[in-house]
């Protein structure tokens, strides 16, 4: 079972399950999850090979979707996934549509991408953890990672006291092709679906819409002005407002 952080209490509304992106964690979503829990229970998870969840050599989207289904159990949830978590949420909805009430996919499409995050894994592997007594020591070794928030984001997955990354870097590196890809899946999710993107991001493009609508015929599209791929971190209030409007319909 995935590690979970629960916010709020159960209500008569479906719980909201939040699945983070690559190198993220449930803690990254703490502020938004807590705010959204004023009307329902919100469950943020650490995906496998991340945070306090278990490590496994397999990191395909069928595997990640099965993990989410185990968390959901018998009571359907609303599901919000960002990037890698968005792909896992889509596969969950396509393979277990009865488990999902409403689906929010944050800045990702059901397609394969050419970019790889292997260089970030290499950068984390290169940190000499024996010389790290505080996060700033590791930051000084991550000079090849730009200081645009990426470095700070990665350092959130460093357990300084234990001298280890809370990411299974070997498995993520080995499975990178599956992570940036998307499985061939037969199926369709007819439930309410929102594809919410950053206006400054190119992850969800016009040429992706036919594919999206073939799998999610009820999909609606929205963009948050001034936001890039990390839309929930860059524009948290606007992101929260858009989620509320969609979930409260």
C-alpha cells in the first residue's frame, strides 16, 4: 500500500485522491490538499519509488494505476494527478472507470514525450552524500541543475539525517522510457474530466486533443494564465479555484 497523508474528515462527498509527479511527494501537495479538505476528505499519496512508499523495480503506468486502485478500495474517489501522476490517474480511469467519479489531469496528455529526466537522476546520483550534513551542502553539489526551483524541488526528496534520497533512482532511471511514454490501452472513461494546463506549458498541445477526446469524450480543457508545467506551485490560488469549480459541479 502506498504511503498516504490524509487531510480533513470523510463526508458524503467523494474523497479526493492526489497523485504527484516525477520526483514529487505527498508533502509537496500539503497546502493545496489541506485547503481542499474543507469540504471533503483529501488523500495525497507518495507514488511507488517516491517518498515513504515502497520501492519496486517496475514503474509502468499499469503498476502505478493498480497502486491507486488499492488506495481507493470500494468507494469511488475524485482523482487529481499531475504529470506522471496524471498519466497514472488516466490509466486508472481507463482500466477501472468504476473507481473514479471525476478526473483532473494537470498538465499532461495521454501520449509519449521525447524529453527525459535522466539528467536530473544523474545529478542526484553524483551528490557525495558522505559530505552532506545539511541541504545546502547538497545544493552546492547540484551545480548542473538550474536554480529555477528545480534544485530546491529535488532537495525536498533528500533525507539528510539518513544520508539518502527518498527516491529509487535506479528504478526510475531504468524505467524512464515507460515514464515518459504512455501505454497502449483499449478503453474509454466517460466521466467528467478536466485537463488543466499551464498557459506557458507545451505539455498539452492542440494536436493532442483528438487523442484525449477519443479516450475521455467528456473532457473539458482549461489553462491557467502565467503558469508553466508546475502550475499548482506557480499559481496555487488559481489552481485551487479551478479545481473547486470543476469538482463542485
